C-alpha cells in the first residue's frame, strides 16, 4: 500500500473482478450520491437490465444481434488518458477506430 496500490490486488481488471464477486445481494441505490467516475457503472447497469429484458422478451442474448463484434476482436484497455481522448476508441473490436496513447 505504501507503493500506491491501496487494494493489495495487482491490476485494475483484477480489482474489478474481486469487487464483482464480492458485491453480495443487490442493494437499494436510489438515494446514492454518484460522482463523475460512477457514470460508466450506472450505464453498465442500465445496459445489463435492458439486455435481460430483451432476452426475456425476444430470446436474443446481448452480443448476438447485429451489429455484432466478434468476441475475439474485443480487448480491454487499462490506463490513464488525456480528457481529449475518446474512450470509445480504446479497446474496441477490429472495426472500431483505435487511438494510440503514449
């Protein structure tokens, strides 16, 4: 922790997995005060609820309908980038434009 890793778990993706697996039951988050960094989490939760409803109603699992990106072409991105970089271009499928950040 003295070296700057406050969780003791190396790497952001591994830290995320630890949190997902240790979250416990769904909590009432209606009174939660969210910060700017929580926007992606809230968007992901909405996406997952929408995907579950679509699966229930139409039988289409997320990622199986068009436009579809092959899982083998998807990659994650870990790093700090300038605000001028469009995060949507980092780690997308082969069809998505990618920016190189030094």
